[in-house]
C-alpha cells in the first residue's frame, strides 16, 4: 500500500532539526526562523499522529519514533545531497560544445590544447555537426553555429563574419599559367559551383550573371571539406580567408585576388542559454575564444539576445 508523503518542507525541517537537535540551528541552515521550523515539525507530527521531539527547557530530544524516522530520513537526504553533488561536479567539470564542422576542424582542433592547458579542470567534448544537420542546442553548453539562428532568448556573439573569396592550389593555377583575371577561374573546375557565394563574388568582380551550369555539381556544404579539395588540386573553392590562414601561409592555397565579399546576415556565432551566462566553464571558454580572436586581429562583439 502506498502512503502519500508529508509536505517536503516539513520533512526538510525535521531532517535538519534531528541532526542539530535544535530548531534554531535548523532554521539557520534552512534560512527559516525558529518558529517556522517548529511549525513545520508540528505539521509533520499532526500528519503522523505521534510526537517526534520531546521539548524541554533549553533543548529538544528525539522520541523513540522520532529517532527511528530520523535515521532513515537523514540517510535519504544524505544520498540526495551526494547525488546532486556528483552531478554538479560532473557538469561543472565538463563543457559540451556543439560546433559547425568548419569551425571545429579549422579553428578549434588547432587551438583547443591551449584552452585545456589553461583550464585543466574543465574537460571539453566537441560535438561537430555536418552541413545538413542541426546544432545540438538542447544538449550543449555552448553552440558554434554558421547560418543557423540560436534559439530565442539565447545570448549570441558574432565571432567570424562570412567573408569569402576564391582560393586554389598553386599547382592548379600553374596548369593555366596562373590566375590573373577573374575570368581565368572559369577555365578551371570549381568546388561547389552551386554555392550562391560564387555569383555574388563574380558580380562584385565585374562579371554579373556568370553561367556556371557547365561545371559539374559537387556540393560539399562545408568549408573544411571544400578547402581540402582545393588543397588537393581538385578545383577552385570559394572560402573564408580566416579559416584558411595556415594553408595560405604554408603555400597549400593561394588567394589570387584581394577582393572579398560578405553575405549579409551570414556569420559564425557562439551562443549559449541565458541560464549559463554566469557559468564558470562557459565564461572561461567564451573569454578564451575572444582572446584568441583578438590575438588574430578579429573584432570581438558583445553578446546580443536572440529575439526571433
């Protein structure tokens, strides 16, 4: 036969009072007055039909029934505290970051060691998501998204603008004697010719309405994958220079033109729910990302609340 539990407030008051053998000390622990604790104990005694404490002039003592109940209740609350402490410590020490593949591969993977060296007590689990997947907003502490709006009321920082320009391997450029004019790009295979960035860039370069229908479709959906194809000499890719700094510096890729374009409302964002604004692990990660961006000469924006 199941028995309905008494009010939790009364059980909490009894548990604290039975440990301290003092209504006053129990009240101090629970943020209640001595009278409020006494009232909660009275509720519990009325519910049970017997006394839990013997009230004396300057102290209280547990009755036999009270002592039997206290042993079980104190043990139960101890188990509850341990459970909450364990999950709190685990949660406090593990940061889950759901990240767009490009940012995970071209940025985080090259730098995360530094964050972990600076914060050895914070374990980081990166959950990358591909071009046709959604960020793990509900299962992550921080989300790095590209062209996917965070949930309403989340706090978001714009971390990298979606600037873009053509890039290719120097060996591929040499096959046509170098890429000197925008028209030269059309002599070479393109990586993802259906990407709308191509038309935007060609128009800015003075070549509006370029027909790319003759180029085989090769939709990759991720700059990390497209950059690898470009490095392998398989075509010219339209990429964000910031994510290709290493490949440009070591000569795996070249950027034949200074012209870069920007797609309105397209950026990489770092976001997190408002409840985690003051979370230590989120704050450490956010500040570290900002420090890395500043070191690269990138602008750092204040957080904005997502309203749509």
